[in-house]
C-alpha cells in the first residue's frame, strides 16, 4: 500500500516513465504470446527460434525498467527517512514493488489485446481480427500463458532488487550524497570495462566474418521471412552488441579526458570533468544505443533485398528494442541532470554565467556524438557485411 501511495503522488514525468515501462512490458508480453500461438500450430525448431528472438525485447524492456526504477525520486535515500522505517532496504523493496506493478500491468494489457485479437473477447472493434495468425481454433494452455506473462515482471523485479540493493557507505555519507555534492578534488577512477569491451567487440566481428564465409547457410531464420543465416553470424552479432555495451563507459571517460587536453578553458574543463564523473551512468546506455543502431543498420541492409519483408511482429520487436534503448539513454540523461542540480546552483551562486553551463552541456553532447557516431557506423558496416553474402 505504501508503494501505491508514493506512486500515486509522484511527479507527472515519473508517472510517464512508469507508463512507458508498462507499455514496453505490454509489447514484449504480446510478442511472447504470439510466439506461443505460433508454437501451437507449428511445433518444432521453428518455434524455438522465434522464442529465442524474443530475448532481445525482453532484455531491452528489463534494462529500461531498471533505469526507470533507479531514477525514481521516491525511492532514493533521504535524511530522516530511516526514523520512520524507510531505510535503504525498505526503499529498495518499494522500488521493486513499483517495477513489478508497472510490468504486471503491461502483461495484463498484453493478455487482453491478445485475447481480443484472437476472438476470445467480444464487444470491441477489431474483434478476432488476427484469429488466423493466433491459433484461434486451438485452446490456450493456461500454464504456458501465465509463465510467459510473468517473464518480464519477475525478471525486472529481480534485477531491480539486485541493482538497487543497499551498499555500505564510505564514512558518513552515501554514494548518492557524494555525487550530489559535485566533483571532488580527486580525479574519478576510470571505468575498467574498456579493454574487455574492445576484446569482445573484436571477437564478435571475427566470429561474424568467419561464419559468413561458411558455405552452409543453415541456422536460425531471421524474423520477417529472411533467409536463414549461420548461427555463428548471429552469435557474433550478439557479441558485438555486448562489446559496445561494455566499452561505453570507458569510451565516455576517454571522451572527457580528451576534452580536457591541450590547455582547456573553463567550459572545456567543466564538460570534460562532468563526462568523467558520469561515465558509468551514461556510458552504458550510450553503448547499448550504439549496438541497437548498428543492428538496425544491418537489418535495413538485409531487408532491403526484394525477397525479404518485415512482418508486423518483426516491426514491433524492432520498435520495442529501439524505443527502450532511446528511453533508457534519455532516463540516464535526466538522472545525470538531477544529480548535478546542487553543483550547478553552487556554480551560479559563485558567479558562473548560465551560458557557460549551457555551452558545457552542448559541448558534451557534440563530443559524444563525434566519438560514438563514426564508431557506430563502422561497426554497423562490418556487422552487415556477412549478412549480405
């Protein structure tokens, strides 16, 4: 009940983010139910391949749900809340419950839409419009339906609980308080995932290239009716996306380091320092977005051929993955802005012009675009090459 009361009184933007989580959960749940309907009519390996392709939207939805829970102001530790029983552990429970409620609501919407399009529910427009595609003549297995619909709520709740679990504070201040006070005199400890990210990225591209030369074209069929490709190509594609996600924080930190090189002025120094401080927070969503963009480019190249086409479920899955990646990056940017509110107010109080803060933000955006845009294009070109042979 406390989680529902806090959620009901939240800011409209917070409610909008939760609504987006529910929408993403609804879309993913609908894809899982459509996969079940296909498996009922076509039992075999093809059904398993379709279920495997649902891993991408499920992962994107869970990642977005965790990002929204992390930025929820109602679940952040505040001074004095422990005295009324709202310590860090209780706030983590509230964040987990809020995530579960939003995802469960989306799953319920997915079930209602699925039953309506299947023809099991009547009295609404488009009643039974997709009966032929959703196995309307066969009874639905209740256990399988409930299992698929609980995948997103259970996974998102578990990951949220692990990501937001209370950590021992250093000294008398928590990590959030230290970040809210602004940058310290000591330089940030750089993220350690850059070497691993580059190694995984190179391994993924190598696996794609090697598998693309194989004369055997059997393997998983791409969704939307595309011809089958070797499983090694798709595995290399997954490794490439993972490498970009791992390398994102390190690349963001390196970008901030380059901005401060060669006798920087106040604006460049501030922009570079902010990128270094927030490398972990915005670097990983940036890497994930680059991975999604490179995959989207490869898909456009693949589906441009006359013999292939994009079906409605393929388009829905692509929209879910892309939308969750963009919204996760936007949520991380909002979190970064909120965490620097106290620092910006201090700078303005000490006489720093507001134009300097705006110029610093614009410089950060331009620097990240200049670094990640060519990298995304290069990876996309290399990733699409084996799929077009």
